[in-house]
């Protein structure tokens, strides 16, 4: 499973009662009513644990988190920074 | 004198037609515009047969359309019922049926919740959709159509201040939500009292992060209409940085919050209060703010006043602490607001002196008319006061006062608790868990949580031989409960501790 699929699987399981209702990877999760403010915190916990990244306060913006695609891109960027820092 | 609540809006619209009333999603809605648009909604409802005293529900997220709907419903002479947008179909059906809702204004993206509920709510004869409804949804006009058409002024429904203004549903200890009836008189009084002690002025810009289904959220909009200040209406506090940027951009002067919002602000490491130089006051209600947090909030915003307040849906607001006394009375919620009396009584209803713990009783024009269609619960809460014929509100909350008469919250009398500032009824969650056939016993308690105040913990005993997983329980909860009631912890047990009378001993589960 690639990252996008992993994120999607988590959202379907946690917020859509396990039913993939054809939500697009570019749909706004807040606007589609998939998650609310509680859900955002849950998502962050999932991203931090699954991808071993640290989400900073200033990362908490829709551009990073509001669609499945944005999240995958955000995780990729975080991992790249982490790798650079590690070398 | 303003009698019905919508006259507050009309008055502000006459005085400042071009002034910003609501800012939402980056769009500014003037008082004049909200007044005109709500006239159109009122006409639509009246031509659909909605009459004085009928109930009209609004099911959507915080938005300008919600505010327009509320005032439109009032102008039609009807009673508005704002329902939390995270409500699930069964509970929505319960509310729609309980108060016999006649018309519903709903956000089209919530159609998948609305449709199954409508099937069980035959009273609802008219649906207006905000946004384009899905093809298979109940046919109805759209909000855009309603606002886009020429209209006559709505007919004057002839309301007096004893007429009902709103019914607000709140979780009760019995497991079913109860509809708190508030009259025009209640809210005209309460908005006056609140704006008086907060010293609101037309130049204020007050942010509203709380859902308007919640008395504390609704109050911001109604008080804004009274004073003529601007409300920056937000859907949630999901993205705090973005919200804080908007607060700075619009020069927010008032931040009404709940402990969860303050806890979130205090966890932001890259934020300091300097960004919000315009902030004049903050208020806390819905649940007690830990004193440690009060100190840190004061450090973060040294120039803003912090009002510790206490209220309940049944009378909106009771008391507030004068910010100049905060440092010496850190844990107090102050004294009764203007035109309200609050006192502590013993089990026999006799007033007690300082230091003695008893139930808080509230007397005043803010006290509700009762619970819709529920005389039994009403008589439990509204009981005779000192003056013959007068009814006063027994809050179900235990308080004490100090020597100077300042009030301190001690505990609830029942097992109701607050999560994210919203009321959680353990019974409501337990009833829902028992719908799962594999559940033999269930118990719900609130456990301390650093951000949410209390978090929901569920204990479940599966039936003999039944296969029951945590996932099944979580899915069942997600399908049936609003987000603040979802369990954070699920624990399986082989049995639950019992009292001598055979009831589940929740004290031993804490």
C-alpha cells in the first residue's frame, strides 16, 4: 500500500464506518463532513505514529491536512526533511 | 422596547445597514443584508403554511445561512430549533418528532443524515436545502432560490414576549435529549444582561467558534444583533493557526471559549498573545477552566480580561466573575449576572450559608419555560420559589459560596459530565450500546483528560459466547453518536462491580 492508500484506509476505517463511499483524494475532509475538529487531532496522531514524523503546530493548516492527497504530500515532505537532517 | 428577538436585528439594520454583522468563510454579511434575506426566508416559510408557534429546525454547520434562517424563522412567528450538525439519523429523527417540527432548513451535504430521519418524522412537510441536494433527496426549494426571488414583507405574526423563541436540545440524565424552551422574554433579557456585564460595544468583533446549536454559541449571534457588533463565525477550531490568523486579520476583540479551546491555545508552542493585540476580553463557560490554565491564559494575554462564567442551557447564563477579582478568586465563577439571583440550598430547599455545599438555584427572567412535552422533567427542575406561583430553576449542580457570596462549582448531582464543553449523558451512550445484541452490560464514565476536560470511557461485558470487538463498538458509536460523545477508551470486562441493590457501581470504575 502506498502512503495515500494507507491514509485513505485509516480515514475509511475511523470516520466512514469502514465503508469507502467513493470519497475523492482531493475532497476537503472538513467540508465533506468526514471529520470535525476532533477528527483532525486523531489524524495527526495517526500520521505521527504510522510515518514516524513530528507534526508541528504550524503544520496544522488545511493545505497540509484537509485532503488525502495533501496529507500524502505533507508526509512525503516531512520525511524528506527528516532524511536530510539525518544525513 | 424590543419585544421579539428579531427586532434586535431590525433595529441594528436600521441604524447600521452597511455594518458587518457576520463574517464567515471570508465573506462579509451586513446587518442590512441579513435583515433582508431573513425577510425572504420568513415569507417562504409563511407561504409554506408555517404559522405562529410552529417549530422549524435548522440542521447545518455555522454559516451566514444559519443566522439568516434563525431570524427568518422568528420573523415568520415560528420557533427555531438549531440541531448540532454532527447529530446522527436516529437522534435527528427523535428531535424532529419530539417537538413536531413542521419545516426543516438543512445543508445539502447532510442529506445522508436527513433522509433516513425524515422517513420517521411525518410532521416535517417542508424542506429547504442549503446547497444543491443530491438527486435522490426529498424535493425541496433551495436557499439560493428563496433568496433570489422578489418578495413581499412577511406578515406580522403578532408575537408577544411570552411566545417561544427557541427550543435547544440538551442531553439529560434519563438518556433522551430534552428540549429546553426559551421565550423571547428570556433571550431579550439574557442578551441584555450578558452584553451589559461584558461591556460590549458596536465596535467589538467577537469570534464564535462554538456551534450555534449550543446556547453559548447562539448567544454570540443574538448579542451581536442587540449591540450591533460583528461576529466572526467559524465552523470549528480544527485548524487553530488559521483561526488565529483570521482573528488578527479582523481585529477580534472578544473570544468566548470553552476549556478545550484554551487547552489547545496553551499547547501551541509557536504562538504568543502578541499576535492578538486587539483582544479586549476572553470568556470561559460550559465547563470549569483548571486554575493552572487560568494562570497561563493570563500570562499569554496579559492585556485581555478573562471572565470565568457559569451557565446551563435551561437559563443560558447564571453568573460571571468580575475580571478584577480573578487573581484572588481563581476558582470562582463569581456572582449572578444582572437581573438574576443565584443561591445555594440544602436537600429541603432552604438557603444555606457560606462554605456549605448544596444545590444551586437560579431565579430570574433568564429561566426557561420548561422542557418541551416533558412535564415530569420540568417539575423536577422548575420548583416553587419564595413568591407564591413563582418557579425557580434547580440546576442539579452542587455549589458553595465564600464569605463574600462568590460562587464555586463543586460537582454534578448526577453522573452527567462535560467533554469538550458539551454535555455527555452516560445513559444515552449506554442505551445505544445495549442496542448491540452482543452487549450484556455497559457502563460509561468520564475520565480526566488534559484537553477535553473529561473523556468518554466505555466498559462492556459481552454476552456469553458472543464475539464482540472494539471495532464493532466504535463503529456502532460513530454511526449513532455526536462526536463529543464518542468513546476515547473501550474496556472489556467479564463483569461489572454492583451496588447492594444490584446497580452498576460506577464509583468503583473510576
